[in-house]
C-alpha cells in the first residue's frame, strides 16, 4: 500500500469502484460466463486474453501476465504511482482522501498554491504587456500555443514586484524564502528572479513545484533554479513529463535532453516523447521514474565536452537501472534545439534511428581519445574496452568482440582473455546469479536473503497450496525454487500432501521458521490466482523452459569463446549445431505464446 493513505481509504475505494465499470471505460468488455473478456490494453494482441472478474474484483491477462485489482489497473493504464491512482479514483467517485500525515500534506498544499500564484503572476507579466522575455522566446521560434502550454512567464527587472504582490496577500516572507521566490540580504527582502524568462516546473500530478529562470541580458548565472524544498526535490522530478508522459508511453521511448528549451523546441516540432533532467546530473530516482513509462531511453545532450561527460554519467545510471539506453550524436549544431530548428523533425528522427548503443558510444569516445596506431594507445583501448564489454550480456559481448577484432586487428583471443582474465574464482563465487539446480537437489545461494523469492516461485506455491492437483505436476520443475524460503515451503507442501486432499495451511504455517513464514504470509495475502489455472500453469512452464534455454545459450557462447578455432573444430561444430537447435526451440516457444 502507498505511503500516506490509511487502510480505510484504500478499502473504501476498492469497495465503491467496481473494476468492471472502471476498466470498461477504456477496454470494450464482453461477458463470458461469470467473467468479462476483452483485448489487453497492455500489449498488442488480436485474440482477447484479458479477463476481468466481477466477483473477485481483479483483472488478469493470460497473454502478458498483467494482473491486479482496480488500483493496479489505474496505475498501469494511466502510468501513475500508487498515491496518484488513489487520488484519481477518489476524485472520480467523490471519496474524501485524508493523508495519515495530514499536517505535512496541508503545509505542502499551501506551498503548491503559492507557487501557482507566482506562476500566474509571471504568466500575466509575460502576456499582458510588451516585454523582453516574450521577444526573446519569439526570436527563438517558440509559438504562442507552445508558450501557453508550458506556462512560460516573465520576471520583470524590478527588485520587489513579486515580493510586494505577495505582501498584499498576507503571505509570510519566510515561506517565500523557503520556495526560493525571494532572497534576503542587508535587512531587506527582494525578488530572486529579475529580468528573466520563467519556466514553471510541474510534476506529474499537475502541481507547480519550482521554477527555472533564464537571464535575458548579460550576467550570471545564465539559469537560476528554485532551491530544494518540501515540494521540490530535483532528483525526483523531470521537466516536461507532465505534458509528455503519454507520448513517451505511446512511443515506448523517451528522448532525454539537458534543458528547458530543448524540451520546448522538440515538443513544438512534433517530437513529444521528450523530457529533461532539470539541469542536474541524472539520478537513480529519475531513471526509475522514466522506467514507469518506458525502458527505452535516447540521451540527446549537447555535443560539447560537458555534454559528452554528462551523457556518459547518464549512460551508466540508466544501464544499471535496466534501461535500454542509446546516445544520439549531433554533429550539425550544438544541441537538439539548434538541430531541429535548422533541419526539421524528419532529420531529427533519422538521428534517433542511428543513435549509438551503450557500448558503441563508449567505444566511440575511446577511439576519439586514444591513438590506436601506437602500442600504448592500443593497450589502453583494449583494457578500457574490456571494462565496457564486461557490463554486457554474453551475446552482446560476443558480437562486439568480433566487431572490435575486425576493426582494430586485435585478436579475438586477446580481447576475450582481457575480459575473462579478471573473472577469478572469488568473483565467480560472489556472483548474485545462482547456478542451475537439478531436480530435487537443495542448494544455498549466497547473496539472496532467505525471505526473497521470484514471482514465479510465489505463484507456483500459491497454486499448489490451493490446487493440490498441481503438486505432482511440479516435480519435474522443482529446481525453479531457488529461494531458500520458497524451497522450504515447497518441501513442507510435499510432506503434508495427501491424495485427493487440499493442503492444510495451518500445518504448513506452524512448521515454518519466522523468516520463512514472512514469505508464506506474503503469498497467502498478496498473490492472486487467475481464473484459468491450467492455462496459467502451462504459460509458467513455457517461461521455465525459456529460462533453461537462455541459460544453456549463455553456456554455449561461453564455451565457444574459449575454444581454439584450429584445434577444436569438432567441438565448435557440435556446439554450433546445438546453438541453432536451441534458437529454433526458443522461437517455437515464443510463437506458442503469441
């Protein structure tokens, strides 16, 4: 459950918001028996596999595996977090939401309102009378509709215009100081933003949380941003996401740029799956925020040295977060704003298509920096490239090894040795990836807490606990239970199982140790079974088989990497044949799931 909401509010929302009605607004549903069926909104399909249960108040897609209650659907469909989903449904059904941290929420509401007033003040100054900010944005080619959509404003050159405006409203100066709207020096308060274009920063809930101001004349800093406050944490927000998140979700890709103007200019030219990191180095929180909408990220920073350094930092953070990240390299123009104004949308889209992958970009920069005609340059290139390739999957690394060997005339063997030479026994022993376990064989895995378990393990345990006819069917796949706690629960289920009888849950619970019981209770309370158990079970088995094939694929690639082309031809040929058959099996499984 989300932080800040009581159990009563969540329960009331679930009781008053019928899941069939909520989903039916977005997905055409047809009644089938006691359930409703439709085409899944979360993946492309032609044959309906999306089932909504009126009695259980849950949805399940047998195609992509999406499942949950009404709040989970609203989160997924609208790309919202839990509090946003609660607010949305509560507003639609007239349910009063009271935060468990009411005092803090009330204070933030006041700050949001002051920011909204300030934004309105800046916007009026920008639109009502001639001013240098409007002329500046006009010269930059920004149209009135775009200016209005982003709420662009103007802070005049006076020292206390905004301060006096709020004093007449009786606002405490300390609150204005906290928000960074005014400053204090030598016993006087004065406006922080003077003679600047104002860019309101709006979160995904539509609240104005801060401002960025660009100076119009000479002076420093060029950009002045709001300080962090209880409503504005730079590391948790992205500029423009309030307007662009649906486009990002639709395109399944986000273009990450450096500044306000890049977002606005790209948006105006029709490239709307865009956002910016508020002039700060990209953070893990911002990466996680983007992943709510897409895993595909194109970094399009300035092409200068600072932009390249920022792109490298962003690459690492996004790659570690699990994103598929590329870098868009602009030669014609310093930044995306310059390029798209000069060349247009179509040319910019071509750049996106040719964006460099994580490894390509890093290797590209190495080639620029090092002289590969010298021994020293070649050695350093090999060492640095090995570090990059260690971060890739075995398949990706193998492709790059062959490519780099061809381009640089460095032997594949030397590259592989540099990559694998540091993978000593200690590193292998500490790996978080557990080795494959054969059926019936118990192992303890380092790096895993006893209570952790995969969703697959949890669903299989829930299935066996409530549908005992699946227990014996699971025997050939018991190696799936890699979590020690999950395996203990599985063993207990086997020990208490009797033909034609359902499992005695109390007997299992009483026999578990405290840490294992945490997982047991989590499975009982939170894992929901689908309406078609047999179909779900077979889908899971396909997933297991796919995982086994993926593991064997990595093993084959690893073995091929160390075999000698001249001396091990028979082994290489046998592994190559096996690899081809393995790929055909994987493709057959994929087709069967479509």
